[in-house]
C-alpha cells in the first residue's frame, strides 16, 4: 500500500474518530450534566439522543452536498461543524444551548459517516480498498475507546465540559488535513475535470497502465447521464439501494449499540459488582472492539468480505445465544457472570472484524458512481434510524420482554443477516469500483 494513499485515508478517517468519540463520550458526561443542570429523567434521555437526530439530518443531506460541492469540501465542512458543535457544547451556559451544541455535533457525525467512507473508497486502489475503508471503522473504535478512557479519567473532577470539548483537537486536525488533501478522482470525472482526475489517479496508483485502466472504466460508468433521484429508475441502483439499506439496518438491529452504549448496565445485570468494575469492563469492551478491527484490515482484501461476515456473524450468534441462556437463570454470579462477560467480549470482537467495518465498506462500493452520493446517504440514514430505535427501546425491551428474549431476538437477527448476505451481497474483493454489480449477485 502506498504511503500517500494511506495518509489520505487516515486524514479522512478522523471523521470516524470523531463519530466514535462523540457518540461514546456522552455516557460518562451525562451523570455530571444532570447534576449541574438538575435535569429531569426525560431531558436526560433527550440530551443523550439529540445527537442521533442530528446524525439523521446530516446523513440524509450529505450525499447531495457531496455530489454538489465535492467529497473533500464536504469532509472539510464536517470538520467545521464538529468544531462549532463541540465548542458550543463545552462552553454552554444552559441545557438548551447544550442541546443545540449536541445537535450540531450530530450533523457533523451524519456528514462524516456518509462522506468519509465514500471518499476513502473512491481514492483507494482496488486491491487495498477493503483495508482502507476498514481503517475508518478502526478510527470509530479508537474514538469510542478514547471516550471511555477520557470519561473515566475526568470523572473524578466531574469535568464534563472538558469531556465534550476535547473533540476540538481532532476536529482541527481534520479541517487542516482536508485543506491539503486531494479531491476524489471519481468526483473530478463526474464534474468533467478529466485531466485533474487522471493526474490524481496516477498519484494513487503510481502506475500509468493501472491508472489509465481505472480512468477508462470511470469514464464509461459516467456515460449514462442522469441526475438526482432519476438514478433510481435504473433497476441495478434500486437493488443496490435495497441491499445498502438492509445491510445498514441489520448492522444496528443485531444489537451492537446495546453493548457500546449500555455496557455498564448490562455488566451490572450480569452480577459484576460495583459500578466502577462495570465501567472498567466497558473499557475492556472498547479495547476488544479496537483490536479485532485490525483483523478486518489485514484480511478483508485477501479472504474477502463475505467469508469474514459469515465467521463474524456466526460468532455473534453463538455469543448472543450464550448471553440469552445465562440471563435465563434467576441470578447471575460466579461462573455464570464470567460466561456473560466472555460472551459480551466475543460478541463485540466478532462484530469488530465483520459487520462493523464491512457494512460501511459495502455500502461505499455497491452503488454506481452517478448514484453513489445519494445511495450512501439513504443507507446511512437507515443506519442512524436503526441505531436510534435500538438505543431508545433497549431498556424498554429488557423490561417488557425480559433479558433472555431480548438477546435471543438479536441472536436470531444474526442468522437473518447471514441468509441475507448469502442471497443478496456480491463479493467485491479486488474488483474495480465500476465493475461491481449487485444484481445478479
Ligand atoms: C456502527 C456504530 C457502532 C460502532 C461500534 C459502527 O460500525 O455503525 O453504530 O457504535 O461500529 O464500533
């Protein structure tokens, strides 16, 4: 992999770091915000979820913006939005201004969750595209882990303003970084700047024959002219949209964010003693999530997307079933607690090298260029809606259906996902973006 491409992908991946940090940080900060502003329970829940509403708005608009002003400028805008949102949240004089700050941060997350993987997959050479987009997921997991650690470190002084404000640092790096990064060659072709696009491809491949081959296939893919939502007249695009939206939703409804957002509560349910042990266990979850994402980076371009998905989803199924069975016992202690803990680690670890990175990768790959911005926007919107629903209703599900049934449902959904991948998802390993066809698979 060329250092140049790695650098470009790493700067864009900062969008993922901010995504992870800003979704993770609130869990620790909320305890102190509640105290300072004397929040009633309802406002507490809203302070947590308002960011997700911003994410939806950011995601649904990002594709059209990226098609109009370019991938690079949209990521730059995401950095600015993160900066403004973080400063407002950290310096807020009141709860209402805090809500506005967190909503703005959400828009930044929504933007970057569409445009960072889109941009990376468009600048990546085909043989390392999987690894480079997985780098974005790796950055998400680093962000989540950093949030847990920083929350833990600053909890003693109740420094919630610092917890929220520290996001300013990666925001600034993203902004300055994107100022000097190149535009995606595919976008340059789209706006008829073929010469610059060719020069950019040459920098990416450092091989005139390979870059010319890619230039040809991009130019070919742009021959069918269509604009805006017209692209969805094409049956290929409609199937891609179905696959993209389904994968994005399945990534969420198999339950990952119950563990990422409510880990400490689940650990307490599993009889793991004090709140501080639970928070420590959560840091372990964050580390496993981070470490196992490296497996995807190493293997996704060699073994392929689908085999990793099968292995990961099977592991998630086993882990969730074990968790459901453990929770079927009246009281968890001793070895049952250990089984619950190990199951949760196994679940997160298996997600980390499969459904986590590969969903972002596939939705950045399956749309033909004219539909890529919009297709990614809609799939990502579906991801955030799924995220919102699962995180809003998880505690209610536990209360109404019980723990074994709740985790049992997530387990069954892993099997549904395996069947969906088998039937509908094409293997995209090593293929040029323009050669990927969703249907027939
Ligand atoms: C998902 C997030 C999740 C994260 C966990 C991402 O791929 O989209 O919802 O919190 O992985 O690492």
